[in-house]
């Protein structure tokens, strides 16, 4: 994603883009060529950890705080924060139980496996999208879909995930149904917001009229 700001990076230094590419390629390669024991030991000790993120959910919307040794790592940490916000919809309502789940699953050793296997899983997930999700005016729905998928119950999550991973038509139909439901909910929300805004504007017009008449010594009562 750092290529999205290619022009700005090249203004800072024409070599930056290529150097970032070399760095990240070597970084990704290490996850595969280093022995598992060495990778997991480094992860557990925090050795080589060049970035971190945390989500402050006491603000509305939540605030993502990220640090990175260099720009691509910072983007990586920011994305982790964004998907943590989107993906924690399925956590238990009880804060203590939610913290226990996060503590057991949100670990550096698990992140190594996410980095290794995540791209393939993500490609299969995207392959289940209906074509309309790639239209410019519906791309934002992809975020709602991820959040909705994450909020499924454990059994539902694994059942649907298996369908998606196998590339079955049933998985695509379920995803398409979820997308249609999200679109309808957003349309309903937009309608309610529009009606609310209309009512507010109507109240303001009444107040303006009352003020005008009061100025003329005329009372609506």
C-alpha cells in the first residue's frame, strides 16, 4: 500500500520506493526460510519486532495508535488496527471474556502464521465476493462484510469459512446474501437519517417563522 503514495515518497528520496520493496521482500522471505523454532522463539521474545499497534475503544470512533520503524511497517500496523476494530464484533460481550480471547489469540507466534497463510486465505475470501462489490460505489461494503462475517457465531463462522475455502457455490451464495442484507440495512439507515434531517430542518423553519412574527409583534398562539 505504500505504492499508493509513490509520488510523495519519490519527492523525499527517489530511492525510497525500491529500498522499501527490497526490505519487505527480504522480511517476508524470512518467514519461510528460517526454521520454525527460530521464528517462533524470536516472536515469543519480541526480538525483531519493529512495530506495534493498539486500539483505544473508549473513543467514538475507536482510535488506532501505531508505531513502526519505517513507513511500510507503520502501514502494516495501522491495517492490523483497522481490522482489529472490524473483526472484534464477534468477541464475547463480557469484557473479561473478550480480553481472555484476545490474550490467547492475538499473539506474535500466531501472527507469523497469519503472515504465512493469510494471503491465500484472503484471496479465497475475496473470490467469494459478488462482482458488484468491486464497483467504486460499493467497495466500502467490503468492510461491512468483513465485520458481519466476524460477528457470526463460532459454529456459523467455521461452517461458512469451510464453504468459502473450498470455493463452493453455497459459500458464494451465503456471502452474496450477507452483502444484500448489508446494502438494505444501509439504505434503511440513510432513509431514517434523511427523515430525521428533514424533521430537524422543519423545526428550524418553524423557529425562524416564530422569530420573524415575534419581531412583528405577532404571536402564533
